[in-house]
């Protein structure tokens, strides 16, 4: 502490310490790729991005084969579209668990995180759109004495 304060007047005139804004740095592996993990429901996606022509490989298969529904492909491309980086990065994705929609959400989450590792200045744009937030909703567990999590057995008066 550089200066000693003895009264309220001194406190009023003292300069408040300014907190520095968080500074994010580029995080790359030895091959020049950015890596991130994305999660959604029960699905976990590991995403690597590197500069390229926009080729996407998911579990060793092309994007159009793995995610056949256009809606799932659209979900996947949202972070690249918002960041205006479509067809600038090659994606290598390994995804497991859950169903197809959960996997698409996990890949989107991982892709957004990997983009921030590769280009830290994109963080504010992706965060504003909500792509960096992990959707914490998961399936509610089944309770004993119930047919499902909340559904009871059918009541019969007889």
C-alpha cells in the first residue's frame, strides 16, 4: 500500500485501484491447432480447429454423412457464421454419448470455445450470442414408485 489514509477526506480523494481487464491469449498445440471440449445433455465433443478450406470431419466421417438433417448442420455452423469465419477453418471432431441433437449442441459449444482459443478477440462476439455457455439442462432421473421421472402409473378404482 503506497499511501496511508487517516480520514474520510483522504479516502474520498484517493484513487481507486483499477482492475485490469482479462487478457486472453491464443492457445495452440504443437501442430498449430486449437482444442476445446463441448458438452450438451449426455454428449461430449472434442473439437480441433486449424486454418483450412472448411472441411469438417466428425468421428472420421464427413459432416453431411454424420449429421444428415440440415437443422443439425445449421446448429453446428452457427459460431462460424456469427464470427464470419465460414470456410476458413478445418474441423476435426470426436463426439460420443447422447443423441444426435445433443451431439450437435456439444460440437457447437466445443467449436465456439476452440474459436476463442484460436482467436481470443472473438470471445465477446461469441459470448454475446450465448455459444460459450454450457446448457446445463439434463434428463431428470427416474424415481421409485413412478413409471418415469414424474409420470405415475395409471390409477384404477377397481
